C-alpha cells in the first residue's frame, strides 16, 4: 500500500489543500471522477508510483503534525473524523458554515490488491465531496466499508506512525502474550495523537520485538511450522545493522539472562539497549516497529523486509545528531527499501539533503493559514 494524495478541507490551519505524493499531473476533482463513474465506465490510466520519501518541511505552527494526524485517521481500516466534536456534541462545521471539515486520501493498494488498477479513495465519515451525487457517495462509502473489513480481518494495509513526542524510558524488558502483541498487526492501533508523550514511550515495544525475534527463532529452529520466525529474526538483524552503521555498532542479539537487546562495539564490548546513544535507539525503533508490522501482516512472506507499507515520522530530526541528518533518509531507505516514508522536519540540513521533488514546504500566509509549495526555499 502506498499513499498517492491527501486533500484537506477546513482541517486545522488548512483551508482547501491538496498534497500529491507522486510525479503525475494534478488529478481531476475526486467528486467529478465519482460522478463520471456513475454515468459510464471511465478509462483508467495506471497512476504513477509515489515518491518513496516525502519530507514535509516547515517551522513550528505550520501544520506538519496536523497533516500527519489527519492522514493517520483517514486510511483503509481506520477512518475517523479529523477533529473532535465540540463540547456541545454538535458536528464541527467548516469556516464557510456549509460543510464539516473532512480529509480525503487516495491509496495505491499494490500488494494488498494487485489486480486493482486504480487508487482507493478513503474519506472522513463526514465528507461531503463537491458535486458528488447521492448515488456516487453511496458507492464510495460501500467500497470504503468493504476495504475497511478486509484490512481489519485479513491483515495488510500497513501504516505505522511515530509521534514527535517520542522518548525512551529505562524499563526492564517484559515479554507477554506475543500472539496478540508482536505476531498480530491491528490496522486500527495507530492513533491520531501525535502530541501525547504518555503514549510515545518506545522502549518496551522496541525491546519486546527484538527479544521475541531472537527467542522465537531459537525455539523454532528446525521446525518447518516456525521457519518464518527465523526469517523475521534474520531480517531484523539486517535492518538494525543498517541504522547502527553511523555509530560503529552491530546488533548482538539479546542477553540470555535478562533478555535485553544488545549491541557490539568495534572493540568487542557489549552494550545493553539502554546504554546505546539516544539517536541510535530512535533509529532502531524507526525500522524495528515497521518491520514487525510488515511481518505480522504478511506472515508467509520469505522477505518481510521487502514488503510495502507507509511509515509516518513526526519531527524526524528530534534527538538526532546534526552530523547525521544528511544520512538519515538514505539509511531508512536502505533498511526498508519498499516502505513509503512520510517525514516532517524543521531542519533545513535534512531537507536539503533530499531530492527537491520529494520536499514539500509549509508556510503560513498573512491570513494565518498554511499553504504548500514544492522545494525547501518555497
């Protein structure tokens, strides 16, 4: 699954904004396309592939977090209103008083539905698309409901998000019920809250994934039934080693006494996970959690590292060494080459290290609204 387009209507600081993540020409209006489909069978051209990395660049208050939050709430299997209801309980209305705020996204399903030639449109429950007929709206909602059930029951449709408020506590490792935590991907689990630090501690989840991979691979060795656990552990070692390269560290498995993940230094010493550089722990989590989701969604895959998914990271430069910012995006792409990365940043250094076509600048206008433009210097 890949994201092709995001449209926001009266959401946060955005009025009517469309963000395209592919290199194609601007698409027709979504509602107009739906109306056409009611009248005749349209001619569908295969959409161009989205950029593997999109960097949303802007300062504080430009809506980067709001955009990722809206996106995380409008995807297959998980479509909720973009804004909470006001205290009175009445639906929020748009600034023009006519329609409530809504988000519309287009997803190229790829491996999740290889025979589908055109994107899947997912909208907020309150979406009222301009020019859309009642029949067209009913068809759109039925199709969205169908894919919601598929995503929740059959797996796939991987989307993983990281809050800008993420942090690492020093808690001991604890493995419990891996069938429901590590071996199962719930498409509804990632939520739209990117600013709640009480839900952004990545320590326990990261440790559990690394430890279970080693334990499961060891216990299942020689068993055809559990051969997939060995593939998962091997893939996990590969992706962790990639992101640890700048720190001259390599993955050293887990401690047999504490089950704590470990890394090896160039001199042969061993460091526990909590003693790793802070930037290294963040990078390890950026690849470990998505790989776990890909493995759980496609358990029969021989190469979980090669599967498709979408990963959104807010304030990707946070807790990172400035000297490593230029290498950050290439490291992520090497670790998980088929993942689509959506990154927000206020770092000019990181944005300039990326291809200009992959950078979208956000800036406030005189009316305190936010507009989008291509390139860092927009």
